[in-house]
C-alpha cells in the first residue's frame, strides 16, 4: 500500500535547520582559524611580501590581532640591508593599531592609537639576512628622464650664475676698487644740461644788452636837459609889466615842468623794466645752479654710486643662502595653489567675477547625498585619536632620537571640539643637531580655519655655505652653529604669516676679493662680527607673498664698509661736481659779470638823469614861486598906489 | 554558483507544484527589499540571514532581487528626491540625529538620500507585494500550469522513463 506522495514527506518547520548547523560549523572553523593560525599566516605573508618588495629578508618577531578588541600589534620588524646583510637597514620596535567597535557599529572609524615606536637604523642582525639576487642591469646611457633632468639642472645653474654675478657687493667692489669716474667724464662732454643752458643764457644776455643800449639812447640825454635848462633860464620871473607878461611866464614854466615830468616818467618806466629784466636774469642764474645739481645727480646715477642700505645689503648677502628656502616656500605655495579650493583662489587672484564654468555633474543615482546628523561629543565619520612615532639613535650616522605625535585627526573637528595637533621633537647627536621641535596645529573648530606652525632647532652645525659668489667678491660661511625658530600661521587658507629667526654663533667666514683694498676691509669686518642673526618676515594673501629679510650682518658690514665707501663716493661726487663746475664755470662767471655791469651802467645813467631832472624840476618850481610872489608884490604895490591916489582925490574933492 | 542554480531550478519546480506558495511569495517580497537596498548595508545582510535560515525560497529572492535592482536603478532619481525630502524634514531631524548616533542603525546607510528613498518605497511595497505575489502564483497555477498539464504533450512526457526517474530522484533527494 502506497501513500500519496505529499503525505509521505514530513512537514518542514519555518527554520532551515539543515542550513543552520553547517553555518555554525563554518563559523566555528573561521573562529578556530583566526584564533590559532591567522596571526602566524599573516606574519609569514608580510615577511614574504616584504622580501619581494625590498629584495632583502624581512623578519617580524611577533604579530597579534584581536577581532573583539579591533587591535593589531606588530613587534620587532627588521629589514635587512641588501648591501650589508649583517645589518638591518631599519628596525622598528613596535607598531600598534587599535580601533573602537563602539564607533565601528555606528559606521564611524575611530582609531584610538596608531603608533610606530623605537625606529632604529643600521642595527646589527643576529643572523645575516637573505638577499634577493640582483636584477639585470639597465641598458647603458642616460634615459630620457635623466637627460631632461641634466638639462634642467644646467639651466638652473646658468640662471643662478647670471643672477648672482650682478649682486650688490660686486658693485661696491667696483666702486671701492676705483672705477675711474674721470675716464668716463670725458665721454659725456656736451651732454650736460647745465652747460647747454649757460651757453643759451650767455647768448640771451648779449642780445638783451644790445636791446638795452638801444633803449638807453632814447632816454633824455645831457643836451636835452641842457636845452631844458637854457629854456628855463630865459623865463622872466620878476618885474612884470603887465599881467599878460606874468601869464606868459607862468605858461612857459608850466610847459617846462611838463617836459621834465615826461622825461622823469620815461626814466622811471625804463628803470622798472630794467629792474624786471635784471631780476629775470638773476633767476636764470639760480636756475642754472639747480641744473648743475641735477647734472651732478645724473652723473652719480650713471656711475652707479650706491647709497648703502642695510636691508639691501642683507638681502644681497643672504640671497644665495635663502634661495633654497625660498624655493621651498614657492614649492609649498604652488601646492597651496593646487589644493586651496577654487572659490578661495578666485578671491585671492581676483577672478571671483569671472563667468563660472559648468562642471561635470555626476548623475544623482550614482551616489545620492549623504547627510551627517552629528551632535556635540558624538563620533565623527573618521577620528584618529593618537598617532605616534619614535626612533632611537643607533649606529647609523643619520639616525636620531625622535618622538612624534599627532592628536585628533578627524573629519569633523567641530563634533569633538579639538584641533589636530602634530608635534615632532628630538635630536640627532651624530649630526650635532639638538632641540628639534616641529609643531603644527590645524584648527577648524572656529568659523575660519587656522593653521599655526612652529619649527625650533636648538643647535645645528652649518658648514660650507656660500653667501656671495660674484667675480669680484666671494664670501662663504665656513663654520657656524645655528639656532632656528620659525613661527607662523595660515588663516582661512589664504592669510599667510611667517616669522623666521635664525642665529649663528661662532661663525667663521672665508672672504676673498679681487681688489686688495676691499679684501682687507671685508676680512676685518667679518673677523670682528659678533653673533649673527637673520630675521625673516613673510606675509600676504596666498598665492602672493612678500618676504623681508633683516640681519645684523648687514648693519655690521655696513658700518665697516660705510667709511671707505663714503670716502670713495665723496671723491667721485667731488670729481663730478668739479667737472660740472669747470664746464659751466666760465660761462656762469661771464654771465654774472655781464649782468652786474649792465645793472651798474644802466642804474648810473638813469639815476644821473633822474638827479638832473629833479634839480631842474625844483628850479622850475622855485622860479614859478618867485614869479608868483613878484607878481603878487607888484600887484599889492600898485593897489596901494591906486588906493592912495584915490584917497588923495577924494580928499581934494571933499576939500580936506 | 551551483547552490544558486539549484535554488533557481527549485524556484521553477516549486512554482509549478501545488505547494510552497507562501515560501515563493515571501522570497519574492524579500527580493524586492534586496533590490531596493544597497548591497553593502546591514539590511541586505539581515534579509540574507532571514532567507538563509528561514524557509523562504532563495531562488525567488535572488531572481526578484536581480529584477528589482533594475527597477530601483531606473527609480534612483525619484528615490533621491524622495530621500532628500525625508532626510531634510525638520520634524524628523531629532529622530535622525538619534538614529545616526545609535549602534548598527547607521550601517543601514539611511542618511543617504537614494538609500532612504529606496528604503521608504521598499517598506511601503513589501506587504502589498507579498499578497500580490501570492495571488499571482495561485492564478498562475490555476491557469497556466493546469492548462499545460492537460496537454497531450505533457501527458506523453509524464509517461516516459526519464520523467519517472526524475520523480523518484526528487522524492529521494529533492
């Protein structure tokens, strides 16, 4: 008897037990593998990969992972030096990596610590390490890249030589060495503006003298005054017989007075015109003085007589020394230009108003928009709480005792309310470098981001650094102990500030100059220099920056050089001044003499004529007065006589 | 791959049998959720867990996921708009802040506009879709399968040795 097909099968429950058990077994196997074998296999895998990557044996002493703690720890990493298999090229004591499950379950990455400690270089291995067989050598001859690099290097060298060959000390040396100004002066004869003007003035004066001589001829001469005098003497001034006679005399005297006035006015206006002309000439002579000064200045410029400026001197001295640092700043500036968001760059470069390009938009379905619903003291998407690195000076000459730490690298500083702080401190005993401290703070917790940085080096040796390398002068800092401090900040990714303070103690210089005079001056100056400091100040809105350098080296050197240079400059100035004065001196003297004689001559003539006229005028006036008095006395007398006659006639008529 | 193919064959076998209607309908409904969810998200793993440990037809779930993935792809612009409006709703903001800082919930990637839009659509459709799929399966069996089994060709095939071997094998190992 057979049962129906469906009823034969046992009814199955909702859970697939036949799947659960294999799954659990699978999980158990995974657990067993990870618990017992994974660390070992990973360690071996890393050693193998390291050997393949660096071509030398890599050893890892211990490796531990923990899934539940989300940690990784690697101890004793040794990488064999392929050239010296008995040594390690680098040995790392401890690498620790720890994450937080609490954050991972919230889809956030929180790294509690990422530490690399006890880095040592050139340590001795217990057993010589295995080294991979060498690869086949490349084809002989430089490749395209090498050729291009060589070409660029040559171009840079040529540019540097061109730049530094014309530095300021070279010019100073040329002057101090006695660049012969006199030799040059002969070549520029006839180009002096003052000389040209003096010649013009002289010619002008001659013309004016002729004009004035002509005009003087038109003035009342002695004979005219004599005629006037004679005419005056002829006028009757007494014993007038009739009023008509008196009237005629008075009219004649009036006419003579008017003629004298006319002469007087003519002389007055001529005198004024002359005075005006003479003042104009004197102004022209003064103008000539100004032209002489201007000519002297132009000649000084032509002969490149420098005025010593401490800042320029410092810049000239440290141009080469700072060149490499300036190149680094430019490099980082280029990086900033590359990475600063375009909207900020456009503001800085003034391109904010340009027409916006339409960017390629990814289709929304590809990604969508991810919102972040953060709150204070919650986990950001990424947070590395502490990363540390430390090394110890080993046998390697380049190794140092270093301790570095980065705190709070995060994708959202506002959520945790802490800035990212990176510090690196230590020293390199083999290189005599001590007190190194680098500190960088990236603060985005405020509306405007602020990056502050600090670099301190307590002491470092400086050897063989060329300061000046021109054909005339060579100055090198052969030995010194330096101390460096750099501090600065970058606000809102565009407002840049940096202060540099560099000190050199126990500095020794190698100074050579082509000219013996300057050689001794420079040697004496550099031998007596105290502590040298170099201060720099850079600021501006990226990418444009201004960089100023000051140093006491400039001022100290200036003091030493000033005396000699000033003497030379004064000598050159004197030569030029003497030359200019000599060139226009003759003309100037003649002009002044002519002006003076003209003034004396004309003044004398005009004054003489004026005196004569004044005398005649007085004579006319006295004669008029005399005529009037005489006429008046005669009239009185006549009136008395007439009255007497009339009284007598009246008496007769009355019979008295 | 073998497991997957086996499950897909099983889906067609079950579809043409007279049992497993709920298994098939729930499998298709789970496939809908899978299709509308991003692959690397906790809800995908949750659905896979359910499909794996509970008697939900896997083949149906995978086939439906494959099909609804295309639908979701076409629906993405709308899902993006919908997700933005949901995520930007001020009234829901405290809830989302709470969810965003809870364990596991952020692993759903609910804070992404497309994921949120698709999730909303998936959750709205999953229950009606289950009943709709059940209805369609029943209708399919009543019409298409019954008519096919009534044809002479099927009857002739059912009498062959191959079919009897297949039936026996299915009884023993199916």
